[in-house]
């Protein structure tokens, strides 16, 4: 069975480029409906998916494929001159469609005001199962940690921020727990803000009680590799108008069951770098944390 890759993420292309033809590039360590996660011998992650969400680590193919029913777990992935082979399935490469993430952001005055506008808009969505759900058994711990971290960002106390981050890793339900999804949005947005100021970025060794895929997503976020909806939401808060913010937020909130919501909250609290204590308090109140 053949599938065509519609988009190749720049990071995936770089990883695959390090292998010669007919070489094993890794194996599938987790399969879902229309999505499989590949682990390479160098501990890199490639996400093979039919969903339209683009990302530097993604390979987006056209069609339907349930990796669970076909028992692809632990299947070897082989690269050839025309694409990838997994068992009797071939994914044909299209090297003319490479997704490149945004390399540099511009920040205009008023980030804290745009962030509060977005926070008010979040209340319009169904927040059940997310870190903003007060019925979640993890709500109390997540609320405490997020408020502590955002206050430290306001104070520019990044050493203390790093001390709190391990407590968030693996906190929550799901394949990618809420704490992990929060950190993906938070660390990406914070590092982009720091880069715009020519300040050193965060580079934290991710350790904790979470799965390997979720851990890699957090690591990649620090390096500037996230899904396109997170990137667009950050860009909208940095420099765009209200209607662009709402559109970007809506696209992000559609990701996963609650992953998009949790990542958006991480992005919002990373903007505490641009605000004062009053901003953090307003953000806590607006999101009912």
C-alpha cells in the first residue's frame, strides 16, 4: 500500500538526511489512528501522521491508516530512494514540500494586553479535561505550580523557574499530560521572547515521570520546534490584531482533547516576561486559577 507525503517537516528532513538508502532509520514505538511515532537510534522523534497539522518533526501523509489495527508497534522503518517503508506500506517523499518553522519573531508593544484578551477568549471554549478544569484531580497542583512559575518569570528569576519545571512534567492525564503540554507552549514562547531580547534561552534537561514522546515534545519546544498552531498563536500575541489572535487561538484549541488548550495557557503565562505582577494576578483571575 502506498501513501504520499504531502509535507515534510524541516527537522524530519534533517534527521532522515543523515541516513543512506536501505538503512533502518528507527522503529515505531507508539501507534494511533492515523499517527505513529518513530524513534531513531540517535533518540530523535519523527511523527508520521495523516492529520493536517504541520510541524518541523512531522511527516504528513494523505489518506487513512490505523497504526493500531495493523499492529505496527516496534515495526522497523527503512529509508529508500523514494521514501519510507514500514512492513508492506510505503510513504513516498515529496521533497518540494518542506515545512519550515518561523525563525525569527517581532515583538510589538502591548503583548500583555493581547495576552489578557486571549485569556478572556479562552473562556468561550469547552475546557473540560484541561488544566483549567476545576473538576480535574490535578487542578490544585497545576494551579499552584503555574502561578508560582509565572510570578518567577515576571521577576526574571529563571533559575527558580527551572527548579519548578520538573514538578510539572507528567502531571495530568492522557498520552501527553497537561503539565507537559503546558510546558511545550510555555518554553517555546519564553525562549522566543528571550531571543528577541538577546537574553540566554532556557535549556532544561527534561527528566520526570512522563513518556518518551511527550518528553521529546518538551525538548523540541526549547529548541524552537513546535506544531504550526502554537507558532502562529505566539506570533499573534507578539504582534498581531485581535481577529488574528482569535483565529490562531481557535486553531490551537482544536488540537487533541485538551493539548491545544493546555499549550495555549503555557504560551499565555510565558508572556509574563513582558508584564508586571499586576499582569500575573489579572491572568490568574481571568483563567480562574
